C-alpha cells in the first residue's frame, strides 16, 4: 500500500511517516513547509527520511500539487493543517482557508483519482468547553475557537464525501499530543525549555484545567490501525484516557527534569477549555487501540530528546 501523508514534515506527521516506512510501505509526503512555526524544524524532520519517500513541496490548496501527490497512491493520511487554538483567534481566515478549503481540495483530488480511503486527523477541541468527562464520540460538539470549528468542519466534509461518493474515512480526534519533535509553542515543550533556561512559566488560569496528554507513539499506533481497518465513515477518540491538571503537569515536568519551575500567573485565555478527556473504548473495539505510554514515561522520553537537541545547539 502506497500512503500519502499530508503534513508529513510536521510533528505527528513525521512520526507517522517513520512508522509507515518501518512497515515497508511506500510513502509520499505533501507539505508546504509553511511558517505556522519555524520551517527549519520541519526541514530537519524531513531530512531524517527524505531519501526514502517521494516528497512534494506544495500547498494543500493547490489542486495541481494535490494531483501530483496523489499519483499512484492507495490511501491518504490527512494531517496537514494550520494548528493552534490561540493563534486561530487572531487570524481565523487563514485557518478556514487552509483547514477547510484545503481539505475539500484534497477530497476533490481523491475523487478524481479514484482513491477511496482516508484517515483524517481531527482534534479533541471539537468537543468545546466542558468540565465533565470522559468524552464520547456521540457527544454534542460545540467548538469555542476557529481552529476547533475548522477541524469539525473537516469531519463534516469527509462525511459528505462518504455519502456522495463512498469515501471510507476514519476521523481521529487526537487528544493533546506530546513527545519528541513537539512544536515549540506547545505546553510541554514550552514549559520544559523555559524551566531549563531558568525562565518563569506563564500559567493561565488557576491550574485546575485538565488535559488528556497522549504520547505521540500511541497516536501513531492509532493512525496506523485506522489505515489498516477501514470502517465506512467512523469517528474515533485517540487519547490516553488519564487527564491531569495543569498544576499536576508542572509538578511532573519539574520532577522529570530535576528543576524548580518559577510560575507567573495569568488569566484564562479565550479559546481554552477546562477539560479534555478521551473515552477510547470505541477505538479499542474497532481498531485494537490501547495507549501504552504513561505521562511519566512519555516525559522521560521527551526529556531525553530535548536534552539531545540542546547538546547540539538545535534548541537553546
């Protein structure tokens, strides 16, 4: 099976590409290496496997680039997106353009090429602002940020494609992914780096917000299982199922890195939600998904990666 991975030079995408190559699959990567965050980071990810994949540097909204990327492909893992809840509040139009129009351009290209299977990387943010949990795939979704709204819109476009031309698509709602290569503005990476540099960490809110942090290897295992097990149109939570408070996370980072963390308190941020918490029983039944990495073990692996990056001067 030849798999197209959109966004394959990104954090999660690069790990998925490596997993697919390890399975002996042919892989094409479509990525525009944009400035959503430092393109040098994406080029560094890409360099690890560029000689083993067909790489198309192109934009998801460019139908010509999409057509080239889909050539000889059997199925698609669609991870390309403009990411981030808070930045989407400042420029919602670019999120709508990339995440919605780009997804439709890809779907149109797949239909024209006769490619009938896709895994779509959605987000736990589609569930909106909730204090209760765990979240079920059947729960009502009321997004509270433009980013979350675009990810839910992508699911709906996939459902429409399923209804109108029979696309088999698994929409995976990913819960707060972390691990080696994590984007530098994401919480665990940002907090760890600042703590190592002796800088204070800005804590938004009371510290009682909870997140279901999920190690990237578990996320990739869920994606690979979904690629192998098409099931019409399906939605799955891919998470860890063990949320932790922000205060608890900071304590764990301090323990793993052996540092004291200085905290500056700040008000809650618009677009943030109180809780994310995955019920993964459906993914367990249908995909055999079972997260294996505890937060403590995942943070240890992240620490090893971050310290290695700092030792060669890649990260300050």
